[in-house]
C-alpha cells in the first residue's frame, strides 16, 4: 500500500485519474483506518489530502462561510463566527465521535463515507450547504443533499473529491438546530438524526424552513413536506405535530442492532418537534 | 487449614489498616511504565494469529495447511491435531474441577466448530502481515450444521445437538437420549405448597436476560517461549498464573515444573481471565518453532471468542402475607452455558433467595449448551442474573402490599443464624445493616419529579478462600519484600502491604509488595471470588506473625533472655519484664543488620487453604428518569451500600462498589450480544457493545458498612463481586416506578422501553 | 512497497522510524519505538486507551497512520512527568485512587491534560463529556472525575 | 453422630434421602463414609462440592474437624470471578 501527500488540488486530481489500482482518499482517517484494520478496505494507494491548503481552514466573507473539506471538527467547533451563524450545524458536527475523534474527523469524510447516519449531513442539508467539488473537469458546486446516493455510494465521478462546504450567512430571524438519538450520551452512531432550520418573517411567522433527516433511510434526506408543515405557521403545537407526522412519514428505515423500524419512525418525529422548537427559539433570539 | 484467630485484633487500635495510603504500584501505572500483557517484547519473537470459525455450528471435515505452511516467513501452524484428546471427566486442576475434554476443544475446535469465532487453527510467523496471509491460505472444509442460540430452543426435544455424548445429569431416571441440557440442579427447603397456601399475595413473573461481556479494556495477550529441551516460560495477562500453568501443562502434556508462568499487570478481568485461550496455542506454536511467540487478541476476537456470562430465561414466584412476611418462594433458572457445559446456574440458584430468611423455598436450575462462546466467570457468576429476577418480584410484592421496599426487605432479611436456602446457617452478615443505612441515607428521602423513579435492590455473594501462599523476605536494611501469588487487579498490593506493615509495626513504605511467578511461591488459587484481600491477606498476616516470632527470638538471643520475655511492639523488640531497663529496645532494622550473625536471613512463609470467607451483602438505591417519548433511561443518582467486614483500604473498597455499580448500569440498560440469523455476532466492538461511558453515569455514592468477619484477622470479607449483584434489579425497579410499566427483560434499551410504554398506554 | 522513513518529534525529542503505510501511529509507538504506555484496547477509536497529542490535538493513535507523523509533534504518557516530578494529574490520580487495573489510565491522563490546557476550570459535566471517549471498566469513573477536578483546582492555584 | 443434610442434586443421587447421621471426625472421613453408603454420590462429591460445618464453608479441606453435634451441609463449591 502506497501513501501520497499531494500539495495541490491538481496534483490530487491527477493522482486519482492516472492511478490504475484502488486509491482511497485520507482526510481524518476515522473511518478509513477502521476499515483498513477490519480488512473492509484494501486500497493500494492512500492519498492524504491534508497537505492541500484549499482543503484546510474556514473562510468567512459577506457571502458566507467556506469550510475546507479536510478541516477537523475540533477546529470548526472553535470558530466563533460559525457557531453564532449556524449553531445547529456546529452542534451536529461536534457530535461526531469522541474528543479524540473530533481532533481528526472532517466534514468531507463524514459526507463521503456516505453513511446514512452521518451526524453533520442532516444539519448541513437543513442549512442549505453546497459542496465545492474538484475534478478532472475543474470544480463544480452541488447541493449537499445530492451527494450521497446510497449507503457507501456518492454522486462523485472518478477523479472527483469534495474541496469545501459553502454555507450562506443566515438571513435575519433565522435559527437552526440538530438533534440525534443515541442509546448512550456519547460514542454511538445516530439511530435517528434531525436537522431543522427556520426563518421567520417580521411578524414571527415561519417564512422558510428546511428539514434534514439522518439514519432513517438509505441516504440522508431533505424533507420538503416537513418544511411545508412549518412554513406559514408560528411553529405552534399544531405545526409541530404536522411536522412530526411529515417527518415520520418520510422515514424508510431498516431495523438493525441500533434500533427497530418503529422506534426510528416514532423518534424521528419526536426529535423533529424538539429540534424545531430550539431552532424557533434561536430564530427569535436573532 | 489455617488457625489464625482474630483474638483482639478487631478491637486493637490500627495504625495502617483502614487508612488510605497511595498504592505501591501506582507510579508505574500513571507513567505508562507498568507492563501489561501486550507490552512484553522478546528478541527473535514471532507473531501468532488464530483462524476462527465463521460458522456458529459446523462439522470440520478437513483442514489443509499445506499452502500456508509453504508461505515464506511462516514458522509454525497448529490445529487440534497438535493437542492430544483428553477424557471427559472432571479432574482437579489446581483447585478447580475441570473437564479437559471440553477445554481442549474450546481452545481449538476438534470435530466441530461450536460457535462463531471458535479457534480452528493458529499460525506463528515472522510478522503480523505474513501471519494474516497464512491464515487466508488455510483451507477448512466445513459442513454447516443447524445452530441453536436460546435456552428454550436448545431444550426442545428436536433441537440440534451440540454434543451427542451429553446426557443430562441430575434427572431420574437417567435419560436414554443425549440433549443440550448438561445438568439439572435443585435446592429446596420446607413445604412450598403449604407456604403458598399461607400467602395473601402471590406474584409470578418470567424474565429474560442476554449474555454480557466482562468488557475488560485489555485484550487477552501472552508471550510463550519454549526451548528445545521442553523448558517453557509464559508471560500473560491472567487472574491466576498457577491455574494457567495447570491448564496449559495438562493441555500440552507437560510437567508443571517445566512451565514457568509470569503474570503481567492485568488490565481488568472480572472473571474473564480465569481461563485459557491463547496461552496453550502460543506454547504449542513456540514448541514447534523454538522461538518466542506473542499472541494478542483483537477486540473483535475478545467479543467473539472469549466468555461472556450467561443469558438466561427465568421464572420466579413469591408469596407473602398482608403484613409482609414471605411464605414461599419458587424459581426456575435456565442459563446459557455457551458451547460447553458449565454455566454459573448452580451459584445462581444458591444466590437467588440468599438475602432472605425463607421457610419454604425451591430453586431449580438448568445448565444448557448453545452455539455461543463458552461462558466464563463474570463478577459473582450467576448471582446478578437470578437476583435481578428475584429483586424485581420482591419490589412488585412490596408495591402490591403497599410496603416500603426497604421495610419489606427488613421484615424478611437474612441475618446471623438464618438457614440459607442452599442449606447452611449464616454466620454474622450485614444485610440488615445495609438496609438500615439505605433507609437513613439522605438519598432515600429526596423527592422525585415527573418521569422519575427510585429503585432499591439487595444482593448477596458468598466470597471464597482457597489455596494461598505468601512470603516475606527481610532485607539487610530492615525493609521487607512481600511476595504474593494472586495477581493484583484492583490495588491488592496496597491492602496486602498494609496488613504486613500493621503486623510488623513498620511504616508502609518499608514493605515492597510484588506478585510472584509460578516458580517463586507454592500454589495459589486465582484472583477471583473476592478472595485476595481475604486469603492472601490471611497468608500475609500469618507470615508476618511468624516473622515477628523469629525477630523476637533473635533479640532474645542477643539479649540472652528467654524469648517469652521479649515482646514486639511498634516495630521493635522490647523486654516485657520490668527492671531490665538497660535493654530498651531493638528495631527491626537493627535486628536485620545482624541477622546473618544471629542465625541467618530472616524469611517467613505462609502456605494455607484459607477458610472462613464471609458473605458480603449490599443494598443499592438508584434514581432514574425515563424520557416517555424515546424510552431513554438516565441514571440520576446512585448510592451503593455494602458490608465489607473491614475495609483495609477504603478507597479501593469504594472503587469496587462504584465499578460494580456502573457495570451493572451497563448490563441493565444497553449491554447485550446481538446475533444475526446465522448465529454471527453483529456487535463485536465497543461501538455497538455499549458499556457505560463517563458521561452516562453520575457520581456513585458509597457507604461502607463493617460487620467484621470473625474468621479473618482483620475482619475482612471479600468486596469485589457483590457490587454487581443489585444494580439490574434496582434499576428495573426504578424504571418500573418511573413509567408504571414492569420490565422483565434486559437490557432495558430505549427501543424496548419505548415499545413497552406505548403498549401499556394502548392497553390502559 | 518499501517502508516510509518518518522524522518526527516525540515528547520533545527528535525521533525517526521506518514504517509501512498500514502501520498506525499506535503500532509504531508500541512495536517499533517500544513506547508501550499507549495501550491498544480496540484499534477502532472507541476506547481512548491509545490517546496521544498530535500537534496539540488529542487523538487516538490507532486512528493515525504512522506516516502521518512526518514533521509533527507527538506527546505520549511517557513524556507526562518531568524528571521525578509527576504531573499534578498523575499525582491526583494516585491520591484519589482513580485507577484500579490501570490499563486505561495513560489514555485518561493524556485526555485530561488536554482538557485542562483548554479549560482550567471544567464542571463535572464538562469533564465527563470530554472524557467520554476514554473507557474505564473498573472504577465507574467517579474517582477519575474527582481526580481531574481536584487537579484542575491545584493547577489553577499554582 | 454429626447430622449431614443432602441438598437438591445430591439428595436425588442418594435416592431421595435428605438427612443422614454420620460418625466422622473430619471431612475426609465424612466423604469416604458417604461415598460408601451412597455409591452414586461418590464421583459427584469429588467434583466440586464443599462442606459447610455449622455454617462455615470448607472447600478442599479434608481435615476440617467435625464435632459429634455438628450440622453438616454438602454444598456446591463456589469459585467466583
């Protein structure tokens, strides 16, 4: 197994396209190293992306935030601007694993590992994040909800990888939140994950909403019906019940060692209601 | 037999025993210096790896190792063919009765693989990569057989048989057909029918628990070195270097004196390191390769192939009068043994009702083999399972009778003179004291909020003694090296050194305790049964008293007085009689300095079979909150109260209580083995085998009750095992009170709790 | 595939080693450099027994490739005490009997040190969540949490 | 003569007899006498039984003394974890 550390995007694309055998990208390594040890992955080339400047760090500009795909969650979690603007996204990515995992894990990895249960993805979906993708044909931008196509599968073409995540600056009277269910308080994979983002108009009515779901279908979901349940309401009890219904209806989960089908469907609705309430409070507070 | 009397020791003023000094091995453990099983490296060492069965139950038609053998860098390969078969009889191995036919099949599958992860072959190679390649080159031809995982299925007449030579013991007439039921046991007192007839309230429930693993953080590991002349050395992480020696010598057909076993520091055992897995394989590989072989299990192997404790199905029926006296108690316990007989159902039966004073009681137990890894001991083996079921019914009875659960237990509590359900009368025991302490604890009076509940449960464990040796060597400067033969898992070097220092009257730092290898001491039974501070403590005290006798003799000689006139106090020899003022006193160091001239080195040994272990009883109180929308149970507050007899080092006694309580929280809420339809373990790692993490639990308050054990020089009882007995019952009772739903299944994981709440709500 | 030659800094000292791509930093520390204070409990990042500092970040050495150590700063349990002076956390772990078997202790100490460097006055809850990635099966965590809080107090006073 | 109580499994093997009087001075004699009186018991007594003499449990202790007025129970040996 060979190991390369490209210094530029072009170099990385070139490695990916010219390499004949199985190549695997390495960012935080928290998924890859486990797979290597378990014999679930046996690439003959590991490409470490962490030496490429364009994949590292967080830039904030009037147009919003750009988070390098290989930036560690610990680093992102320390960014005050992002915490203030998108608290739901930050609380989601801070849930990825232990303190030790936080020191390594990245948003790029969390997304491209393509697990339905990735914690950051539903929150990023709710926040309307867009991925910058580099590839042989240059870079393109894709809404994050379109990246994961199935367990372990993404829409990335050969030679492509995620460069960065773009988040807009939230509009006035906006708030987001992420909640997940795990059996313990830490160290588990999400059994259900729900991200909610809302924007209120001046009168306190929900003008915009996005709801992302995790661990309840083969891919993370953007649930339009759930958003509709909130839009036009004051996010009151009635709207929250409609939201819970819509969310549960959108769930197509499997039953496995982490939770039953019924459990996931019900708890998804419960968490959606709770997350929406938090998002609402945050929207009102801005 | 030991004849140490506890004379006035219990009353006498103690200077060291009962204090909280720093542990003597502490610095090595906080600096990373301490050597655990996997930390040992020898020159020219090979790496050993095990090929394991992917099937839960399969006949092994053939094993072809030729391709693996031919791989450059492969130095040895062993299969069952390299171990001689042994007869199916229980014969003594050291202190244990062991069926070596089963043991030799468990370490290496013979005719059949009996569980997923069952060892089928082992390889020693120049490095891990080559060893893994070699495993892939070994060709095993399996005939997959139907498997059985659950006791009820395994007990069914048409169940797939694991062993066609197994006929149930303990049933009359003797069965003509083999079955998966290894044994039926029964304990009974009085007249059940009459007892239940007297009852005003009778409650009957069925319970289900799943296997849970000890979950020690250090995987099994060892290094074996066998030389051309058959002399062998083994370094391993174990709870008993002497039982490892005995097992391996038998399995490999060696003389025990040819095998020297040195225990490394041990990274947790909880009963799981009282058996052998890798050790005989490493020795067999090293014997072939004539090079040292190191073997370390992966976490996955630990879960798939080492012993959890039993999952069980249980039925419990208890009757009581309006005024709260239990009139009769009946139970049937069916325990999974794993692939070979030997579940802890027998101690489970004996523990089930042990905390209570019962006239009419019966417990029937079944030891049932299933296609799962052979169970190993786990902290009070058998007790927690049975007592969880019983304590749940006890709580429900108290509720039905509108009695406080502590008062109800006090009305029925076993005390000195109570005839245990398994026969003998108890000596002094401290259950009543723990119940009263619980009742008076501020925790018990704290108000609860919505969705919160408080649970109480008591627990019993026997504790044991057994073969034990200890040596004290007096150094020329008056310091003492203490050698014990029971591996120190939880700080026992501290408690042993403290007892030695107390007896010798010297400061603790004058004693350097260590754990000896099998060539440095006589036979020691293992660290288990909560026996170390009791048994090794007893041996150390006996050795120390013998050393004092020798010291008085040396002083008497130098003073030219009769030895009777010399007493020993505060680490000095003194003349007892008045009027001989010119001889004031002679310190240990002074006597040590001239030991050579006064008769030679001063060494004291004790070799005993420690008897008179005293049971330890406990009562736990726990508050939980249940999220009615997700079924998640949060432990809010926990108080563990236990009779330690005498806490030699209270911090480590508290530590045992706290650790046991939290293991119990895991058992109660989330820990379980999850198998797929093919009998393959789906959660062989710490990600999905969910032991409690730091943020899952509150501080664990402790109250140490001291009802001295009259048979120990310091009144010590074992404390290590009892703390894991009450938690499951206490938490189940707390969850029942928080939700109004009675849970009879472990673990009480969120999906199960939510489903039960919803079902109850629907039928209400 | 020939081995990589890696130069790095371990506990303040320059270090170099050869490793293959497959080898994790933990493999290298334990089997190549014989720094066996970092323990392997799971090799999947679930137990924290191999916790080390990598360029000032707390990580599991089992989830870092050896080759990734090139040019980095690594701190392990072997570097925690200074001469014969134990770190206050090490001292408090002893005083509070915050270890029983001790196999998880190096990981807890490294993780706790990382916490106190960022947060000199953590609440019990902050300590518990920060240390959630370090499994201990012996102590029930009680004495560990107390030791960390007490060490923080002493370090603030110093 | 010491009073010896046989529990569960041993009782079955002894043909349902619950209590026997045995004139034994110590555990070894007791086990020998029981083995002679109830041949079925013999092998089981070897395999991991302990003797409780007036409430105190003795494991593998042949010479533990038994008094004429002692109450003796045979109980399964306990090992623990």
